[in-house]
């Protein structure tokens, strides 16, 4: 796995900031990555896993959770971010995204690691309806590869004091596109919070197309689209994954005053599900009609939900992203990044590198069970020798 993903150089020089290290940084990093993949998210759990069988895990020696905390405080996040980007580039060269015509980047914000007392400068107070503080949350924006059949969240940007999702996401997008290169992805997708002229212009300046949810925060355009589409028949209708989807797609809407586009393309879709429910949404974009049809645009709009389902939901519910391993700004950031690195490794290895011959890729839980059985067998072999 290390050879295929070219992680060896990163593990040898991950940005260790300890002045006099006694335990190699590689041991700490590899143990945490294995812990994330095994869904043992706490430092105490990683310590126990290593004590169970350090040799079988390839760590080499045991250490305590306090050593992990000390290490995470002093690890530079830049090499981990660079390792994630390098893996994505390698995956693209290996045709991991060839199932899709377009590669998307989705942005969204979330909160994680709620705590009662303020413990670091990333803590933001949480208030109830009576404006009484009930605790603290840590907020960050995430960016993920979407629209390819392989969702890969690969970077986060915490909210600083006085920050917001909108501001943090712009920093995150700029850093990600600079690292990946302008021709890695094709489009950026986000919810209605990103439907502002400055953000749309920023995406265009990065050389990407953009797709954003259209709601009442742009009342003039939203009302114009609703008024026009309400009296027109659908531009088309097609079955997609068992749902009947109707499209309304026009590219000649007037831009609002601060938007420098010559015109705005608006897609409205109405998704009829087999149970009788209907999902309707409006999206704005600068994709030219000649390059992208309504069906492709619909799939791009739907790819926005991948960062919710395969990003936040998986990371929090399956991999323990909510857990506070050590309440320190840099330690939290490092844990989030290492968690994403573990998710990317697991998905690429399970869904692409293991897709050999005629057998199907394993599900996440199947893969986890195979790993646990393999660890137990390897540990037994080491102990008997």
C-alpha cells in the first residue's frame, strides 16, 4: 500500500516539530492511520491497539497516549495536506476517476468535537434559545472530490475567531486548487451560501466552472426563474436511478448588478421518487449549454450531497471525527487531516486497488472485518514465533 500510494517519503519526513524525538515520527503517524482505518479514534484506543501487537501493525514499539498528544501538538499540517494532494494526483494518473466525464470539488462547513469548557482558540461558543452558553463547538470547512463515483474528502480549514464558513471555504478552495493544479478538476459545487458574486468570480478566476444552489437569497433571479418555469413545460424528462426527473434549463437570465457574467444559466429539476415524494431545486451556473447538457448538470448538482453523506456523515459516525483526542488547536487539525488521509487510503485501496478480476469491491464493514481478522492472525503468528 505504501508503495502504490507513494507514502514512504511522507512518513519519513511528516513535519515533526519535536526538538528531541525519542520515538520516530513514522511510528506515531502509521499507528494513527491504522487506528482511523480500524475505527479506533481515541489516543487511548491507538495506544491499546499498538500494545496488542506493535509488530503486526508495523509500528515497531509501544507508546502512550500522552506521547501521541505531544507529537500531534508539534506536527506541521502542511506535509499531511501535501500527502493527501499527492495521493489524489496519483489516483488520477491511475485512472481512478475515469468512470466520470467531469471531476468536481464540493465545499461545505460543519461543526465537530463539542466540549463544555473552552480549551483552545478554535472553540466557538454555542448558545440555546435563551442565549445561555451551553458549550463550545469547533467549526471547519471541508473540500472533497465528488461526481466521480469515488468521494474523497482531502482538506479542512478551521474557522478562526470571527470567521465563517464562507470565508474559510474561500481560503480552502484557493489552497486546494493551487496544490492540485488548475486542470485537475472541472467544477465547484456548493449550497446557496456560495451563490454570491465574489465567490462565483473567485471560482472563475481559478479556471473552474461553478454550480450553486439558487434560493431566495437572490430574490430577483429566483423569482424570475420561478415565474418563467412555472408556465413552461419541462425541457426534458428522463429516468435516473429509478426516479423520474423533469428539467427546466435556460441560459439567458439577467445577472444581478454585481455579477460580471453576461448571463446566468438556471436549472430547475423536479425529481419524482417511487414513493410519491417530489424533490425540487433550482441551481445557477456558468457552464455553457453547448458543453454540458441538463442531465450532466443535474448529476453535478446532486454530487453536492456527497460531501454530506460520504464526507461528514461517514467521518463522524464511522471514523470518530467528533472525538477530541487532545484539546489543542494543532492537535485537532492534525487529527482531522489524518482522519481524511485514512478515509482516502481506505477508499482507494478498497474500491480501486482491490478491484481485480471479476470479484466485486468490498463494502466498508467487510473490509474492516477482513482487516481485523488479518491483524489477529498476524499477531498470533508473531507471538508464536
